[in-house]
């Protein structure tokens, strides 16, 4: 074989490898989701670009491929099941309805954060994870994907209560403490309950990392018994993330961020920030529901 023919054969083989034939089950996924995608390096990539929104970053009109192209990806794992991961690009009003749709259909939400500063409108990125047959994963993801681009201009659909009448007032803090099962502290007009996670036994360089060092779960209340707002943070092991997310969403509380606060230490601890409005007792019940999901598995279950 001539040298030129050999090079041509190598290039042709490389091109064929790069453009792998789309497996039938993955082609069915694209059809089921009504999306376009491609199959390369044994991975199906489903494109979910936000062509419906015009984004500016610090006043610069920025095209969608710059960082507003959401996606889902699938690849075969052992036993014939697929691993699915993805990153959905969402407006503020879409975040919690999409999250609820993912959770209620058996998928995990593993991160929620921003990628930019000074963008308009505000954009959030939600990372998705799941295991199963490709067709089943598509069925689980579709209800959430169908919500993207169809959010209402108002955000009351994902918020507990009304935001229009919250002002400083009297909150029965003794009742809140009794309901939650932990005493709090009054700081001006804000009542805050902080719960440590000493049960995790987190250490770094041999030093115990306790509540004072940031390993804690908390809730802050402002307003009145009838109309209040709550904000807080939950410290979780890996196996606690999804149950806590479900508990908060079931009680009408918005998830604002899911991330880590510490890169050292063992086991790994994840944190989520939440916010909501409504009667103080109802908000406290939502916080208590999240607390009830903590400590069930122990530090031994800190990984997937």
C-alpha cells in the first residue's frame, strides 16, 4: 500500500470514528425529547440551547453558544444501564419548577449556581444526574425540559406565600423553636436557628470542623407570624442531598444554590441555600422537614 493511500485510510478511519453511527435507543431519545444532538466518543449529547432569550453580559449582547447552551449527555455503563449527566440553562422563574419536575420523576439535581456576573436576564445553571435505561431517562427528563422557555413572568408559582406584605412584626419564636426542636437567637428583627453537624465528624489537618467553623444548618426568620420570610443553608452528606431537596420543595421553599463550601476534609459535605415566604409556622415546618432528612445514613454513606 502506498504511503498516500495509508494516510488516506487512516484519515477516513478517524473520520468514521468521530462520526459514530447513532445507536437506535439514542435516536429514540432525541425523538422523544424533540431535541437535536450527536453521538461521538460513545456519548449521546442532547442540545438544549436557550435561543429563546437574548442575554447581555455587562451590557454586551452575547450569542447563545458563548455559554447559554444547555445539554444532557448519556453513555453506557456496566449492566446495560446508562449514566446521564447534564447542565440546564434556566431563568430565575424556571429554576424551582424544573427542579421539582426532575426530582419528582426520579432524577437528581447535583448543583445549582451561576456562571456569570452582570448578565441580564439572570441565568442559573442546574446540573442533572441519573442512571437507567436510555428510554426511561428520556421519559424522566422530558417533563422538566418541557418547562424550559415557558416560565411565567411572575415567580409566585414556585414561592410559598405572598411577598407583598412582609414587614417587621412579631414572630412567636418560642413556638418556632418548639416546632423545629432547636433554640435560636434574636438579632434585631431576625430570629436565627443554627444546628451543627457534629454527627458527621468532619476533620481537616486533624482539627474538628464544627458549627462555628461553618459546618452547620441554619434558618433565619423575618416578618410576622402571619407573613414572614425564611432563608438558610443546609449542610449535607451526598446521600442526604436529594431527600433534603425534595423536603424543601414539597414545603414550597425555593432552592437558590447547591455547592460546596470546603474543598478539604473528609467526608465531603455539600451545602444548599434556600428561601421562601409564608406564615412563619409553615416556613418552620419546611425547615424541620429538611432537618428530619439529616443524619439518617451516617458518615459511612458520604459517597455515591
